[in-house]
């Protein structure tokens, strides 16, 4: 579903569920999202979701039509980020490449690059 179709249909988003219970270990993960993920507000949605979950990192469009997102924080919250992004109806994610990375520990926010 494209952005304007989504807006016409009410623009409902999946609920972000902040994990309850004891904190999970911190982690850092890089995702490369394939499919119809550019020009549909993907990076904007990532930024909103990451902020709701208290994560840090960045998102950037790639020349090949993919979007790379790196995020850091509690692993349960990172998993919730991925669940939410998969559930957004206007995105047509066909594949997700995942890589675990070492913690940076230096970021304080989430940035949309380029």
C-alpha cells in the first residue's frame, strides 16, 4: 500500500508495546530492509518507533532502494522495533538482512541520514 493510499485509509499504525519486566541486555543491530521501503515514510516511522522505545541509532536510504537502520538499546526493545516495522501496512518489506554489532555507547538519539 502506498503512502497516499495509507493516509486515505486512516493511517492506522501498529501499537508500540514497550516491554515490561526487568531490562534485557543491551545490543546493537543493523537491519537492511528490502522491498518498497523508500518514499513511504519508512525512516520517519523508524524514528518515531525508536523514540517511543528509548533506542538510539540512525537510518539511511541506499542507492539500491533499500534502507539501512542501526539501532542500539535493550534487546527486547530492538525486537519490538522490528515487529512494529514489519506490521506497518504501507511498507512492503520483502526481505530483512540482520547483523549484530558491538555496542557504540556514544549515541544519544536517533538520526535520519541523507
